[in-house]
C-alpha cells in the first residue's frame, strides 16, 4: 500500500514537472492552473494503472504448481468506469502440483489454497476435497486425523464436482 501511495505522489510530481517544462518552452504563456491539473491527472492515471495492474502483477508472484480457481471483479458507484471495465481485486488459487493422497482413502485429497485480496494480507489455508461426493472443507485446528486415513471436520461445503477447485484437485481421480 505504501509503495502505491509513493508511486502515485511521484507520478503527480513527474506530471507537474512536465507541465512546468511545457510552460517554460512556450514562454510562460500557459495558464497557471496547468501545473496542478497535470499533477492531478498524473496521480489519477497512476492510481488507475495500479488498480488495473494488480491482478496480472500478482499472478507473476504465484508459486509454481498453483492454478487460479476463482476471481472477483470489482465495480463501485464512486468509480463509475469500473461498471464498463471492472478489475479483479480478489482471487484464489489451489496447489494442483502438491495434492496429497492417502491410498487407504483414495477419494479424499488435501491441497493448499491461497486467497489473495487487494489491500489485505495473503491467506494460506489447507483444504480437504472429497472427490466422490463433490464436497470441500477448509481444515481448522479442530480437524481430527483418524487411524484409518479419514479426516473428521466440523463442516463440509457441498461444492459439487464441477466446482473449479474440486475439479482441479480431483482431476484424474476416476
């Protein structure tokens, strides 16, 4: 967040500097409001660039073996242009390369899920996928690993086999 603020302020100074140079080149014939106008336009442009480039920039930081399973487009009334061109401000990715299986319970799979959100810390969670019944559970501290290989969790979510995360983790299970 601080890097964004610093880059926005720097863009404002750079745009104001361009206006000062243009004013000097024209023999100081430009109106006085041109410098603050250029600064404001530069800051707005940098802010929009930062918002729209967050998702592609964050994808480059995604560890190898992870696959994006969902994205959330952002639109807001105080940013009316986002209704025309929304941008991604949240997404989740699952580790398809590091799926863990137990031969005693072949339909259950464990995998790590990463949740990314703009202006929020990254959340790492471990999820349990039931490839036979199409359900998912985020593992909490109260999960119990039984001797027979099954896992007891407090809550299952019926996501279905067509859910992107379940499909990615359970691929090739049949």
